[in-house]
C-alpha cells in the first residue's frame, strides 16, 4: 500500500508527461492531482494502483512459462475476446475449452506428444515434413492449404462479415432519409468572461457514415461461391479479386476489404503483405479518377480479431453495438472453423464443405 501511494505522489510531482515528441499541450488523459483528491478518492486511487502493480508482476512472470506465455507476443495486436458469462454460455463447453487451450498452447498436438511418447516424431500428420505445432496445424500446413481447409474457414468468416456489412449498407448507408452532408463539428471561440449556454436539443441524424457519407447509391459485391469481377464502372482491368468491394458511381469512390485469417503471430506481417499487393490497383483506380480506399483486415486463427477490422468498420459508419456484434461473431466463426480444422488434422482427406 505504501509503495502504491508513493508512486501516485511521485507522478503528481512529475506532472503530465507527453508519450510522443510531437504531442501537443494537453495530449493524453487528464488525471486529477493527488493534492486535490478527497480522502475517499485517495483510498480508491491507492487500491487501483495496488491492483495495477500486482497485474504487472503477473505479466512479468508469464515470460518464465514455456507454453502459457506465447500469447504475450501477439496480444497487443488484437482486440480482447469477450468472455462475459453470457458470451461463454453461447460458446458452449467444447468451443470455450478449445479457445482457452489454443491460446495457452495446451492442445494435444504431435509436437506436444513427442515430449512424452518415444514413438511420436512430432511432425504434422498431413505434410509430414514440418513440426506439428498448433500454429502449423491452424494456419501453416501446405497440405491443408492445398485441400481448401483454410479457404473454407476464410470464406465462412467472409460471409459473416458480408452479411453484417450488407445490412449496414442497405438499411443505414443507402437510407433515403439519411443526410449526405458531413457532420464536421467546429468548436467556437469563446471570449474571456463570456458565458455559453449549453444546448440540450437533440436532433436525429442519419449522417455520420464515415467515408460513405457523401452518397446513397452504394453497391456491394463479395468474392464468394463465384469469381468476383472488378466493377466495370471503374474502368480498370485487373485479375486481382478483393474479398469485399463497396463502390459508388455518383461520387466515383471505391472501397475494398481484403481478408486474411493468419495465426495471431503473423497478423502484422499479413497486414503489410496485403496492402502491398493492391498498391498498383489502387494507383490505377486513382488514375481513372476514382478515390480509392484499400483496407486489409485480419481475423486470427484462434478467434482473435485484429484492430484493423474495427477500424475498417468504423470508417464506414459501423459503430457502437453494431461493431461489437461484428467483432464478436466474426471471431467466433473463425474459432469454430479452426476447431474443426484441428479435430481433422490427422485425417488425410478433406471433404468439400459448403459455405453456409
């Protein structure tokens, strides 16, 4: 308790520091000075700091664990999984158990069995030549890729995204009652000593759809079941097929999302590779007079959703409960598919499955 109180007092003396060189005055979260806190507020602050210190000690101990510490390397690149009681009941025992064991690396794999079974070589049962770790089974096996196991998971996740984005475009973005004017809010200058009356008048607005605000004729195409054809209205010939395309002919604007379902360890690398792949197509669209937004999104093989999906959804006006629902259900879909990929990881044949 004394150490926690000392930390808070030292921070109060140091003042508000800027984490970045170019951060301006007032950047960051304001904290009430220690000397201005009431006795009750000081007690709450000390208790909060004690909890924070305990959590930091636990995190430092994770690195000493061989299996359980692997998630520390990628946890900052993904959104936290919703493990509320309500959501865990929806998962069910089987899926929830698989999720926890996949995160902490305790699933029974050939690589793990080789540690106690002398007859086990530890290699993948499909490709034979590579180590059969959970990361390899869920996203790195060339045989699984060739047989379409990863493609099936990718398409299932893409269909979940398409369903929710399609609803958003049809019912919100293309709503005839929606305003196409931008909602830029300016902060007016207030002279010294002048009082400003707060306005509590609520005006219902149908704007605020991000980069889709300026038009109501958006069309949506997805690369599922049949080959996606790049919109002819753009006037660009290409063999590339982004997973999800949204475009408006009236304002000559096109947005595409490219989905990847890598292992959580490779989310950052996959993001950069996908963006580089579409650089030339983006330049061609801009040359043709279209404003273009190339967005790469990632959903991890263990069911963790990268921040890129949340940013992409927010950029087209999906916010609040809608974006939480999108993240939750997309992650659960990826996790469910990965569970089947793991269960059938020793079966040589893979039956073609419908994306339904």
